[in-house]
């Protein structure tokens, strides 16, 4: 799957991923109203609004981008109907040949991590049959529990040719509270980065490992160091746009081959129509605004990469 | 909710929680066969088997215990039908007046953590209405992302009078890989424990905070230290029984009032009928074996607590 991701990034010239994290207040009124009319002001109604919203955005952008990253929390908050919209979104994006990164940040121990891995990137045995519960291509994983928690995910990746992005340095302001603590003079996130590089060694695709890392756009200096610590890991970079990161901050997340990083934007793309810059396109044409925002993001990052050459 | 938990522990003399983590191979053949007959060898069939299994165990033990802890991964692996069985289990246990600890180990940043919190212990707004997606009483939370990730859960706890158990020192062999790293001469888990104590200060129930911690039974010496660092935090203790912990290892997780800790057993209770000790009761009476295992566990822990007085 890392080969497919790399190939699609090369082909689209777009090292970006669209975060499908639909809050209800991002969703245009006409979509919400139609969904509530069909299903009532219920969890099912919210899920229907999310699905219709996602579908229009995917239809408007899928030819420009290699991948999407649905954030499962935004679906899980609407209970079972919300998770059904998540699954529908994953399936639809795969139909459009997009690489799907499930942003699930799961992590537990032994058989429990194995269960998450089976449910999200693997298969589960039921009697004589096998089923894929959610069937994403990559998932994000929390490393706090150590190798016991991560290895079951890696085992499934090897079997299914899927991949992981392991949290190393997250984009939020308080990420340093634990992640930056010095261990033998070096911050904890470097230690985690080193483990990611180790875990990734035996999981190589053609040029990159399918064990990647999450490093926030908001910490470019740390990104530079982590790039060197994990040369073969793809870095998933959240925090672009709404959280403050810009194209010029991101060049050090990439390798000299112009690959090795994929930058996420969620709100900046899916709620683009709410920004002054795109507002004139109108709420009804929100998906066109998303397409324009994707084009602008690609230009920003590509421009920064070219300027850095 | 911490008051309810404390009250129920006092009343039952059972500082224990039954982990409802049903792997299919724990479930007696006759239940699996009936479920597959009704729903086929499908995800729905697996979910039906899980639900019937859980229901019998809850019916056989609910009067002895204060709480249950369903591990969501074991349901999530069966996709949407699995999560429907999770929800059904949560609802049924609440009908039986059990405190339900959702072992979800979620953790993300800002609005994403807020979405998880809304979905699991809070309510979500849909138009003019509010809904509770999963509606557990407590959830487990991963602290790797720092205060930004935890505070949204705390906000919901304050509003809804619910509670958290934050991962401090997990029970697995490799938990030390990151958690034991020395920060200014003290292990990281102590730093996390200190934060749990701080977060808990403004969330006090009558005698304990509703911000608790997870500390593995497999690390009794660390439990002793963490008990002192977080005197008002309830400690959820996994790793009893199957993972190797015993009653005598657990006394230091408790305060002098005999409260302050709640010990989880999953496999040791729900798959008791597979142990030599209970096997003579037979697979058909698996729930009676679970009841006997609960009684034995209460006696073991109570005995250890009395001996330590």
C-alpha cells in the first residue's frame, strides 16, 4: 500500500491528504435540512448529512489527490449511525481509488491491539469465513504502550500489505507535556521516532517503509530532526492551514527525492467555503470551493518544495 | 458517578470489575452455533454470539459486582455489527444498575477529543435535539497527546458527572519502553501520575476524584508509589489473573480506607469454564463458572486486604 501511495503522490504531484473530519457546523444548511427531512433530527439524520457532504467533496477532489484521512472520532460521536457513515465513506473513497488513512489513533496491548488491527486493516475470522470490518488502507496508532501495542498492527500490515502512521510528535500546543520530556538528554519523541525507524526496517516497500510516523506541521524544527532519524518512514503531517502550518514550514519533512511526507488539511479544505477567500463561490457550491482550496494547497507546497531545491 | 462506584464497592465488598472482552474462542460452542444458525457465519452472527454470551455472564454475576468493563476493540473487530453488540451490552449492564467503564483508550487533540468524549460519555447536538451515542459511565483515555487531549474529556465529565481512567502505567511487558524512561531522574509514568492528580483536583466526588488512573497489577512496586502520588485518584488495575497479578500484589494499590482501587479480570472470569479449576461445571454452565470465579476473586482480594491490615 505504501507503493500505491508513493505512486499516486508522484502522479498527482500532490503530497497531500484531505481530512474528512465533518463537524455538523461545517456542513452547508441545505444538506443538513435535506438529511433531517429524510431522517429527522436524529443520529441517522446527522450521519446522512455527513455522508452526503463527504460524497460531494470526494467527487469534487478525487482526481487531484492521492489520499483521504477520515477522522473516526467525528463519526463515532454520532454512535452507530455515525460509524456507518464512516464505513460508507471508506468504501466510497476506495471505489474512487483513493488511499484511505483511517485516523483512529488506537493502541492497546497484545490481543486487544490485534483486534483493532483486524477490524481496521485486517480480517476477522467468523466460523469458516473471514470478514474485513472497516478495511482502511492505513491507520494511525498511539505508541504509549510500547512494542506490545504496536507489533500486532505490524503483523497485520505484513500480511495484508497495509500501513501505519505512528504518533511521534503531535501538532497540538500541549504535545510537549510528555513528548518533549528529555530522556538521557534527548526528547521522548526522538526515542519514539527511533523505534518507528526500527519497526519500519523489516516492512519496506520499494523505497519507503509502510510503517510511517505522525509529526505535526506546527513543529518544523523537530520535523527536520525526525526526518533524519526516520529516513525511510513516510511522515503524515497534520496541522497545515487551520492549525497554523504553511508550505514553507514543511520542506524539511520531505526527503531530497521530493517524497517522504504527506500533508493533511481538514477544515481548510472541507470547510473552505467558509473562508473569506472562497466565500464568493457560495455555500451551495461548497465542493467547488474545496477543489479550489486543494489546488491552492498543492501550489503552496509544490512552490515551497521547488523554492527549496 | 465516582460516588456511585464507591458506594457500590462498599456495598458489594467487591473492588472488582468484570472485563467483558469476548473473543469468539471464549464463547461456548452451543452459543456460537445458535447464533450462526440464526444469522449465518457473518459479522452479525459473531455479534449475536457475543451478545448472548455477555448477557448470560451479566445475569449470573451482576448482584456480586459493582462494575463491568467492556473492551471496545473486541467488538470493533466485528465492524458495525460488533459495535452494535457493544452498545447493547452497555445498555443492558446499565439496566442492571452496573457502572460501565468503556475501555476505549481514546485520545486525540482539541475538537477531536471532544468528539470522542461526546460520543462515549456525553451528548451530541443534532439540530435542536441531543443524543448520547454510546453512553458509558467512565472511559479510559490515553495521555500521550497531553492536556489538550485530556481536557475535553474532563469538561464532559464535569458536565455529565461521569469519569475517566487515564493510562499511567500499563500492565504489558513492554510498557516500560516509553513509560519508564527517566525524566529528570523520575520515570515518565510518575510525571503522568502527577498530571492525573492535578487534573483530578477540581473534579472531586465525595471522597475520590472522578479522574482516575490505570496502573497494571503486574507492577506492584510502581503501584505503591503511584498510590502516594495520586491519593485521591481511583486506580483501575488490569493484569489480575491471566496476566499474572494476584491478590497479595494488589494491597498497595488501595488506600487505608480499603478503597481507591478497582481490579479488573477479563479472561479469568468470562472464560473461567475453560480453567481446570472450574472445568467440571461444564461448558453449558459457563456462566455459573464465571460466578464462582467472581466469588473466588473477591475472596482472594478481600483476604489480601484483611491480611494487610
